[in-house]
């Protein structure tokens, strides 16, 4: 029974993180994990990592 609960918690965390990524991408955020993604300046450098 405890394995089922742990599995459901892990699935819920994965679903929540996927939903967060989808919501942020719909908003137009380019760098979701970057701490400077919400700032007005263009110097974060995330787009140059491609």
C-alpha cells in the first residue's frame, strides 16, 4: 500500500512540473529555469547555449 502512495506522489509531482512548463511556454517565457528570465534586461545568455 505504501508503494502505491509513493508512486502516486511521484506521478503528481511529474504532472505538476509538466503543467508548469506548459503554462510558462504559453505565456512566452523563453528560459523557465533561469533566475533572470523575468527581468527586463537581455543579458541572461540562455539563448546563446543552443
